[in-house]
């Protein structure tokens, strides 16, 4: 049976040690090391870890930069984000950089089960983040916008084109206050919270 070596890149010693003690109890894990910064982490030639958990917000070089750099030169090691930083932009950047998982610290109580999946080559995302990834790939259907009035559809198109409220009002020959009411109606009908959500879904 292969024994795995794990590293945790985390500058919160209490959280890092909590995870370390949990992971040490896994039968297939032979070693768990903790490093508080990218600069402390062993150079590529000295590293032989199977899995590295990386916090994104670290003193010195960021965890994201670390993953991007290491992934391109170290194909034997898998990297997974373990962070309190809940950002859609960071999520997609981390996955694009090569991370096979993104776990929020608030979802780390079952870190042992998640680690088992990662060691088997599987991917893990915290539940809320997984929903965002799925949503980003889901193409909106025309039925979604059928509930909008013709004027609201025009407003939506202009929002997706990057127009501001003042510009939309000028384009449609109406008042800014009227456009704001229409935008709120669009948000309510399409169950979104921001213009950015609309751009992501309909661009």
C-alpha cells in the first residue's frame, strides 16, 4: 500500500496544526508537514509531496502564485486550495492554475474524507463553490427571458453590452429612475443580485 506525504501551506498555526493532526490519523498518510509561507516551502528538487493544501492569502508570495509556478514544473504533486477566501475570481484562477480542489476553511471539518478523495485523484469543491462552477457553464435558455417585458429585454441587452444606467436611459429615451426600476424588476424575475451576474449569464 502506497503511503502519501502531505504538506499544508498555512500561516494560521492553530488551524494548520488542527488539520495536520486530523490528516496524520489517515492510514495511508505517512507524513504531514506545515509551512507558514511560500518562502519556507522546500524548493522543487527537495519536495516529494503527493498533495499540498494551499492558503491563498499568505505573507510574501501568494498561494495562487505558488500554485501557478509549481504546477508547471512539478507534475507529480497535486495542489488544493484550503482558504477562507471565498471569491469566484480566485476559484477560477486557482482551477486554471492547476488546483484539483478548492475547500473553504468553514467546510474543513471533514478534511479527512476530502483528502481521501484528493489522494485518489478526484477533485473537490466546497458546495457553494461547486454550484457557481456549474452555473458558469450553464447556458441560459430563451425561456428565462420570456418573463421579461420587451422594454426589460432591451435594458438587459444594454446591461450585457456594458452600458451604465445613464447610457441606457439615453439610448431608450427615458429617465434614469425608470431604468433603475426596470433593472430591479429584471433582478427579481431572473433571481440575480447584480449586473455582474447578468453579464455572466447572458453574455
